[in-house]
C-alpha cells in the first residue's frame, strides 16, 4: 500500500503533491499512463479491425458502425456522473474501478459472437473509459507541483495524442498476423497487472469528499441530449442528414433535452439545490477560452485530419491497413517526442507563447502542407508532409491544458471531465464534417470531370482498351471492362481532388479556433499590463 495511505493528514486535494515523493510520483505516473494509453488506443485500433468483424458477427457495414457509436455514447454520457462520483470515492478508486470495468469488458468483447453482444460489451467498455479519463488527468495534476505540471501534462499528452496515432499501426499488425479478437484480448493481462499495481501505488484519498451530491434530473436530460446528438452525428451521412425523419427526430430530441438540462440547472441554482455542473468554473476566463479553442482545434481540425489520413492512404493510395499504419508511424513518433518537450517548455516559459506558435504552425499545415497530398504524391513524400502535423499535435496538449487548469484548484476534476466531454462532442462534429465534405467534394469533381471531358478522346480511350482486352474476353465484356477502367480513372482523380479540397477547408476551422486563442492572449496581456502598472 502507498505510504500516503498511512499519513493521517487533512489537506486540500490541490496540496496533496506536498506529501508525494519523487519516487512515488514516478510510479503513479506510469500506472496512470498505462490506463490512459489503453483506453485511448482502443478508440482507434478498433476502427481498423471493423471490416474483419462483420463476418463473425453476421452484420453489414452500417451495423458494425454501432460498435464505435455505442462506445462513444457510453463514454460521453458517463463522464459527468463519474466526475461527481469520483469526488465521493476518491480519484484513485475511480481510476481502479475504470480499469476493472474496461479490462473485463475487453474480455467479453473478444468473446462476443453476435452484434448485440458486442454493442453491449463495447458500451460497458466505454463506461470504463469514462472512469479512467475522468480521474487519470486529475491524479497527475494533483500529484505534481505547479511548477512541474507542464511536464506532467506533456506526459499525459503523450498518451492522449500518441495512442490514437499508433492505433492504425497496431491494428494493422494484429489483423495481418493475429485474429481481430486479439485487439481486445491484449487488454486483459495488461489491465489486470495495472489494476493490482494501481491499488498498491495510488494514494487512496485523492479528491475524497464525505457526501455524494448529484442532480439526477439534470444528468438525465444531458445524457439524453448527448445520446441523440452523437447518434445524429454518427449516422447522419448514412441516413442523408435532414432528409431523413430519423435524423430530424434525433436533432429535436437532442435540442429539447439540452434546453431542459439548462432549465433544470437554472432551477436548481435559484432554489439553492445541487447543480450537475458547478458553473463557477466558467468564471475562470482562461478555462473558458481554452475550452473553446480546444473544441475547435481538436474536434474540427485534428480529428478531421486523423479521420481523413487513413482513408487517404487506404482508399486513394491503395495501401493495406498495416502499410497505412507504417506510413502514420513517423508523425506518431514525433507526437510522442514533442508532447514531452512541450511539457518541459511549458514549465520554463509561458505556455501561451508555445500555444500561439503551435497555432501558427497549424495554420501553415492546414492551408499549405496537408492540401498537397494527392493520388500522385510518392509514399515517402506523403510521410514527410505529415511530419509537421506530428510536431503540431505533440505541442498542442500540454500548454493548453496547463493554461486551462492552473487556477481551478478544487474544480480541477470537473475541468478535466468537461474537457473530455468536449473531446467527444468535438470529435463527433469533426468526423461528421469530414465525411460530408469528402463525399460532396468527390461527387462535385466527378461531375466536373465528366462535363469537361472531350468525348472523342473518351471513345478513343475506351476502344484502345477494348483492343487490348478483347484478346482475353468476349467483345461485349471487353467494352464493359474498358468503361469500368475509365470510370475508375475518373473516380480516382475526383477522389484525389476531393481529399485536397477537404484538407484545405480544415484551415477555416483553425482560423475559428484562433478567435478563442485571441481571447487567451487578451486575458494574459491584461494581467501583464496591470502587473506592470502596479509595479510603477
């Protein structure tokens, strides 16, 4: 048992780091990061093996997507409950419970024989992630002194950003050399070992309170709103967005539920009851502006790029899943390296300066570098073009989280939970936008190609291919195959331009995020100005 458990000292959670030795801090960090890495990695590694799961689970492409959707919904809706619950049982026990849920749900996911079983156990696994993510970052923040929290958050950023980038590589390796079930089985031994080590290492009184306060009415409404919003964003493309009655119903149920949630919170506040969210947190301007910046940059920029790059390599370049993973590995390695470097720099310099530099780098990437990727880009050049992206993502998390959390004190746990809730919503919006833009742009370019083509040349192309193919096939079949070749060439060119246009549009969202960064700059400039004025 941790030596911290033997110290009967009453101390606020934000001062607990004073009781933790350097050796204990290292072991706590390792234990927490293993759990975080497992949970985040599972969100992208499963994406890769979905096609392999369709046959054994007797479902189609649309059915198998619920494996992702159910996980995301469960994790997002559980976050705010877990945040309140963790203050009652302590962040350490919350983390351990999350590891236990996640680990055993992984075993049952691996053993699933039907889609219904898989969706059920993936939902439970998503709840496990909510327990882990709502406590892991808070534990790290509380166990490090203020002057070293940038380093701690850099290490945390390593798990949050490096794990999803590693997903395609790990998933590709498993699908080519093992069974898809090993994506889940591999979590079991690692999870059990980490549960045991966490129980021995983590201090058991982190963040503990004596009374469990919870507004079940507000939680019901925000959970309902979140469920239908995420279903709408996940299934919108499949059902044709607002041309579908189902999507319209999801939209209105979500809108009404969010309205009732805010009404419930206002009523509770007026009548001095417990609100689900302590709205005092938004009186910290650095946190409010940071969350706006986080929502747009992570969800609408980084998630879009993360979603599109594997599609670019597999659907356009024709690479296998494992080859795609290998191409994404170099920027993933840079993410890991730069996360730690950015954390150290955040302790030594202003995290805002680092964040501003990273934003300018992201603008260059989204407007001038990533849009250069097309069908004709050589593989080595595609990797080189994505390296700056790895640097930018690696730098992003530590300074932003340092700015957001440094003044929250006892509200740190809530700040972390809301941050991860925003991650789910922003990521869902970003993925939906990327899917819609890519499909629309590809269709538009395909129509333009057909409208502008010289039909004399097209006929010549078709019959030149017929001349080659009819040596092996009957004339009628040779003509059909020649037309199919032409269609494929047209589609590949349209898809190539579609990717470039979609990548280019991402830059707009980076500019929108810059509005919130400007708010952060304004706040810190005012602080600096008034500080200098008081000195004079």
